[in-house]
């Protein structure tokens, strides 16, 4: 049965209102641990570190494709 928003997926958290959505991926345990430790040291979150890394990678990729 759909809920108030018309969404019939039970047990799911409502989407944040900041335009972000959850994205599941796989990484080596060592990388995950290092990202989490860096987040603690920098007083931030692992997802912010990963989002920044992804944006930087996409920017470098876009720039390298323009040169080709």
C-alpha cells in the first residue's frame, strides 16, 4: 500500500531534501578504513570525502576528453 507520498517501498528512509541520493558501491577494506580515518581526522564525513573525490575525478576526465 502506498504511503502519504505515494511511495510503496516500506522501510525506506525518505530522501533528504538536499538533492542527494544514496549510491552503493564496493571498495577494498583498506580504502574504506583510510577514508573513514581521514574523515575523523578532518572532522567531516566519509560521504563528503567520496563526493569530493568523485567530482574531482569527473572534472579531470572531462578536461582530458576536451583535449582529445
